[in-house]
């Protein structure tokens, strides 16, 4: 089986570069999974977690907020407005931010972006399947 050359780059830094066997990201149309040999793709990135399964069998997760996603000749470029690796996310701080926003039961229009950012950070840090996530997803 082939391999993917993956670059996850934010506006301010290179977040992760390496070889992978699978990349999963979220677009406005839904989640997309990329394996070696995938057709070329150019898509907008939606706020959400990105999962990269490395050749060694490990996984890298990141919270991504906006940007573009490109696939061509087994090269995957994730060009995000902001991105942070799951290991960089302060889960308690993200959960506290979400709890503050949700405290009164109503999210104002101005709080919606902060709510989405906090949920994305928690999903990336704890895994989308986590049972301990208190986000109401």
C-alpha cells in the first residue's frame, strides 16, 4: 500500500509534516477520508478535528479552524487559518470556555464562533468518540 505526504500548516506555523496512511478532515459538505491513490481534491475546510493515521500505526489529531484542503499525487496539504495539535490543547480551559458559553442555556450570535471553537478543540483533544465529552454532541 502507498503512503501520503501530509503537511498541516497554520497561518503562523508549520503544525505537522510527515507520512501517513489515512487523513480525515471536515469540509462544509461533510467528512472526507483520504487514502493513497485518491483523486485530486481542493476543498474548503470546516471547523473540526483532523485525524492523521501515521505509517507507524499512531495517530495525530488536530483542531482546525477554517482554511483549505488539497490532495494531489498522494500529497495532502491542510492549510488552516488556525490549527493546534491535540497534545497542545488545554482540555480544562476549553471545557471551561464551553461551560461559560452554555451556562444560561442560550448561545448568542456573537458567542456561536467561540462555542464552535471550544467544541472543535475538545473533539480533537479527547477524540470524537469520547464518552467524557460534555458538549452535547
